[in-house]
C-alpha cells in the first residue's frame, strides 16, 4: 500500500509498504480521507516527538474492509478513528483522565496512521459515522473533538463574550462552536486577513488583526467590542504572544483556555499579580478525552459549516510535498484522498 512514512526527523516520503494485517481486536480500514495538521509538520521537523519510522496521519476516516468485526463495526461501515489510544488500566485512566494515560500512544505519531491507502486500528478506536455525514467530514472529527474538550473546559454560558486567538482549524471551529453555545460576541484575532474573513463569514461577530491594533484596547477598552474584558478567551494559536494576548483580554474572573500547543520550551511573560487581582481562571485543554463520539455525531449537523474549512483535496504524493513546505496563505485544512 502507498503510505507517507516519516523515516526519521526531516525525512518524509511516499513509500510502498506491505498491506497491514489486523491483529486481535483490530480492524482493517481503507482510508478515504485524511487531514493534515500543523503537528504533522512539527513531527517532520522534530519539534514534536514522534517514533519513526511511522506512517503519519492522525485525522482520518475510512471504510471497514476486514479484521475483528462486531455488530456495529461491520464490513463496509464508514468510520472515523480516534487516534489517541489510552490503556484503560493505569491510575490516570482509572481516574477518567485518559488524555493523561501513562501509556498513551497515537495513530500517526507512534502507531502507523492514516496517510495511507489502508491502516489497521483497534476496533474500539473506530466510531461509526451517521449516514448523512458529507464526504471527508469524518477526517475533521479529531480536531473537532479536541475543540469540544476545549468547549467543555470553557463552560460558555449563553449571552457571554468570547475571543478566539488564532485562525487555523482549531480557531475556526471554536468560533463556530462558541456561537452554537450561545455566545453573543465572538471575536477572532489573527494577523491573516483571509482567516479573519473566513471566520466572519462562518459566524464570528467581529475580528481583529493584532498586528494593526492592540486587541486589549480594541476589544476590551472603553468603546470596544466588549468593554471591561471578555468572559472566555481561547488561545488557539499556541505561542507565547497569543497566550499573553489571551490573558490581557479576559475580564475579572474570566476564563482563559489554552487549546493550542506552543513549542515546549518557550516561555510567556505574565504578571502573577494580574491573575491574582483579576481572579483569572487559566485552564488547559489536551486532546479529546471522550469527545470523539460527540464529534462523530456533530459533523452530521448542518449547523456546523465545515466545507469552507477544507482548503484543498490532494493525493498522497502532493500531501508528502505539502508536509515539507510551510502552510500557504489562507490554508486551513488539506485533505488527502488516498
Ligand atoms: Zn491534528
Ligand atoms: Zn492508561
């Protein structure tokens, strides 16, 4: 089978590999759509640790073509795969903290993933998609499930104000989810104009360019969009600057949710007094514990507008090239159709 394999840091290419053979409790999936993620580029560059040689791709859907079937996961079933495999028996798992499993592994990171014509996965990682889900949306379930975790952590109340810092796939999804949760004001902050326009066309009530205006003034200042601060701020950019911006935007007793993965060694400048005095709540949101099933249901809903987030569909050869260059302007999500 054709597959995009990370052979070692910096070396990624399209290979011809043996057909995977499903083992106990595994199914064989013919991949129909697999999304590329910023973290795939980080795996290639070594900024994010993987376990090469490994087939990349952690956001994918496909059709069941063999392996350990059951009444629900049958031949021909269309499934989305939750790539994050927890062990179920360590103390974290037994406390319900599966994203913090001590034996956590993931398809496309340390198990062969979905940038391939076929992949073998544990049956319990597969979620059957509702029949009405449009083509390729199953590949968006993983980023969506991570955003649902972020939403759970944010606990947005109807009528509240929300700022999303970052306009990539996570930021775009969070802006839509915040609106669906009843937020009255949803502002997207990103320097890329195309991403601001996209967010506004999909339901954000406003957007700001942090390189043109000081977001704290434009949003929370007198005469701003949400004077006095916003109820919930998502850092969906994963950078020291975006985190600092998020802290500056939150109202007293507001919530900052960190959903973007910043490079591990970078530090941000924040004043403890600011957090103390404003009683800020700063929470992290890691992976997708128990949210993949909800994502698989939600992608069937026309309330979420996903098609505009798919920038382009390419073959595996083109995707391998895209992995080695940076994202193009306006690029949100590339999908490979193997
Ligand atoms: Zn991803
Ligand atoms: Zn565990």
